[in-house]
């Protein structure tokens, strides 16, 4: 819970590093705790947006996501993390979208997955309308999330729906 709390704040690199510390402590206490690995995958994945090193952080994120899936193949969000990493770091859009599809199939209520998917396809030319639709799904699923709200507003601007 402490890891998730700090990850959800994610205003500074310190928040994310604190989340990584808490998730790492959970893994140390229970190496079979798949949700802690999923949390590590999340945290390492967003660290580059806060001054981290992509060449180090994305591989850490991928390793944690794969470990989470090895422990619990039903963890949808680990697929979403792999999807965003494939799109944002590897520039492998087809593989990234395939991972997102796995995430949506396993958990159609993961607001973060819709948010990240919207963000990722919103950067691809000509897909802003689809991204806005996905952003609206994220907002519907988690209307209290600040990051979901901010990104939704960004998509309205990108689609020129002021």
C-alpha cells in the first residue's frame, strides 16, 4: 500500500524512488508476491518521465513486469506496462498495442491501462480521436485521478475540442 500510495503521487522522482523502495521491501519479504513486482514495473516505467535514465529504467520495468506475469499470468496491468514500454521505449507500436489488448481482455476496468494507451496512441499521427475515446474510458473508470483528468484535457486540446 505504501508503494502504491507513493506511485500514485508521482509528482517527483523522489515519490517514485520511494515507491520502488517499498515495492522492493515487499518483494524481499515475499518473493512470490506478484503485485509487488507489478508495482515495481509501474514505478520503473514512469521514472524516466521524472529524470530517470530510460536505458536503465525501462529494462528494470520490463523485468519486473515479466516476473509479475510469471508469478500470476492473470495480472492485466503488467501487460499494460509492457505495452507502454514497447511503444515509448522500443518504438514497437504493434507489439505495444498487442500487450494493451491482453491487458484490456484480462481487466477491462483498469483505468491506468486506458490512460496510458490513450497517451501512447495520442502521439501517433492521426489517432487523436481514438486517444480521446480511450481517455474518456479512463476518466469514466477513475474520475478522481488527477493524471487521468489532466491527460483527458490534453486530448481535448489536441483534437481541438475546446
